[in-house]
């Protein structure tokens, strides 16, 4: 039988209290972004918001999920270059056009196309966090895509890692 | 030199044994869902299955992956409203139609369109787990989409978190 | 007051030093794959690369993100069967065709279609890691899809888990 010295006890105690090991243990951090767009279709660059949330999480290595909480909106990663957003909007309208005769509209809704646009662009992305920062390529930006705006909408941003 | 008191020793011991710190350490939990649909195309709401698996994982904060293990099926998040599934099915048929002349069919297969539908709708989603529950928006439901049914198919559901 | 025996102290010490608990603590591992394709469009099976990276991570249970770091490339999971890649390439060209008149081209760029193809096929996948291996279905392969090649491009592969 031996006794431990005081500094070790403190180190062990804080380990048991989950504080000293927090760098190796899992951290998670969740925030919500709110949107109420002026137009029906809108594309909003949320990269800076996600960067801020990842910084607040103090996670150094992990993943961050950015996910629309609605079935008529999307989240995607692409470029902020001029003209591209208008091209994307036009392209989505071609592939998932507004039409009066979707079966879904028999419920009184008029946003059938917004559901299909959401499926096409996808509603979420996962971005890696490396050395405490979003590990994006040089032109990659995170966008919230609204297809049925003028009402309150939410995006969940959840980071997990160490 | 100082000695530690017994209750602390017990606390430290269980920490070393990975049990007391389990809330801070990473947990993972994996289950598989099996499907054998009656029809070639079928859309199955699996939200309750994923909820049950997440509850079994005892994870409070984390992510759950729901991923089709086949290249002719998909997993997506959208609404359970009336008419929508028929609209989605018709839309996928327009954008990735059945055709006899896919190159892939020279192998004797006839399901080229099912591969393209799987790519279009995507084969997986990640859903956040917050406070022990699926952190979905009010209308979001998780669907398994079968495009080449009447045979055994599988979806992997893997939750990680704390 | 009681003292702890030496072996317990050692066990506790290594717990505090984060080594003994490493199986329960979070691990992460990140590598990058580089591509410079000969052709403008190319589809490259990266499954073996991802398997190698997951093995190097020593993660037994977790998730691996495979994500293109460019806005004119994609990552998808589908089959390596004969004819399928040509079908996919032709289908993407139909749904997101090369056109001279994208607004984006007023910047001097000519790759507007590559952005849309990237959005359609999606730029990332998450694959589960179970018992130390990629938990893919029997025909699932991970592909890097290049839509604007002949230049250096990168894919980030990030595994997290225990």
C-alpha cells in the first residue's frame, strides 16, 4: 500500500470530474440559425455563422452538421462567384418546376416544387473541422437555400469532436 | 504525501474503468433495418425505427447516420403529407427514367434507372441527436426509398455521441 | 481515510494521462487525396484509399467523411459495374448540360455545368466504420467524380470514432 501525492490526486480528481480529459473526450455544441426571407427563393451564405459556432464549440478535430429543419429548404456547399446563384436558381426551376397540378396541392398547399427542390439540392452538409477551423477548399462556401420563404425557418448547426 | 478518501478512490477507479466517464466518452451504437418490399418502388417511413435505435444507444448529444447499403435505394428526409410521395415518385421517373438502352443493361441488368434515382435522392442522411432525441424540424420524416424492390435490402443506422 | 494500492495508482495515472482510456475517448484522423485527371470528366474509385486511411486511424467504431474540396467535383457511393459510369456521365450531362450562356460565364469561366453537376451528385459522403472496417453494402464503392479536370484537386478524408 502506498499513498499518492497531492498533485496526482488533483490530476486524478479532475479526470474523474471530466474536466482534465475534456480534450480527449467528446465535445458537442449545438446552435440554431433563424431565417425569415423577404423573397420566396433566397440563397444565404452562412459560412461565417458556421465558423463562429465552430469557434464557440472549442472543437479542434471533428465534424459539423449544417442541416435545414424544413422540407422546403436546403443546405449546400458551392461557390459565391458572380452569376452562379442565379444559374442554380434557374436550373432548380427547370428540374423541379413550379406546377399547379402536383398531387400534394390537393391538400391546399402550393409548394410542391419546393419539396422537390429541397430533395434535389439536399437539406444538409457535413463539414470537417481540422485544427479548430472549417476544413473547406478555397472556393467552398456553405449556403442556406430557401424555396418557400417569407416565414420563420431554422437551420441546426451541430459540431461534435474533441 | 496525502492519502485520498475512500469515496474518491471509488470515483477514480470507476473513471479508470471507463464506466463513470461514459457520458463524456464516445458511445456508438449500430443496428440494421431489413426490407423486402412487395412493389418495385416503395417509400417507407423509418423515423420511428431510428428513434427507437437512438433511444437504445443512450446517446444524449451526437449524430445518427441512416444509410442505404444498396446502390438502387435511397434515404432522404422530407414530409409525410398526402400526395407528396406520389409526386416524388413521378418526379424521379421523369429525371431518371426507366429506359431499355442504358449501357449498364448490356450486363443483363434492367435496373439502370434505379442507380440514377439512388444518386439523385442520395443514399444517406445524418440526423442530429440533441437531449437524447432526433433533432428534426416539425415536418421532417426519414424515408427509405426503394427503387428495385422485391428482394432483401438493408439500411445501416449508426449513432455516435456522448 | 484510506490509501490506494500502487497498481491502482498506476491505472489511475494512465487514465489521467489519456492513454488507458483511449479506446473510449474520441479519435480523429485526417488525410487528403490529390487528383489531377487527364480528362475533363473522370470517375475514380477511391474505396481502397478510404479503407487504407480508416485502417491507419485505428478507429473501430465511427464515421468517415469523404468530401471533395472543390465546387466542380463530387463524391458519391454507387456500383463499379460495367457501363454504369458511362450512364452516369451521360445522365449528368442531360440534367446539367454544358451551355455557353450560364450567367456564371460572364466572369470568363466556362465551367458553369460542372458546378451544377457537383450539386446534383453531391460533394460528400459519410460511411460508417464498424469493427474497424468500412460498413458498406456488397456493391457499394466510393467514387470521386471530376467535372472540371486537368488541374490539381483535393478530397479530404476525415474519420472520427473510438
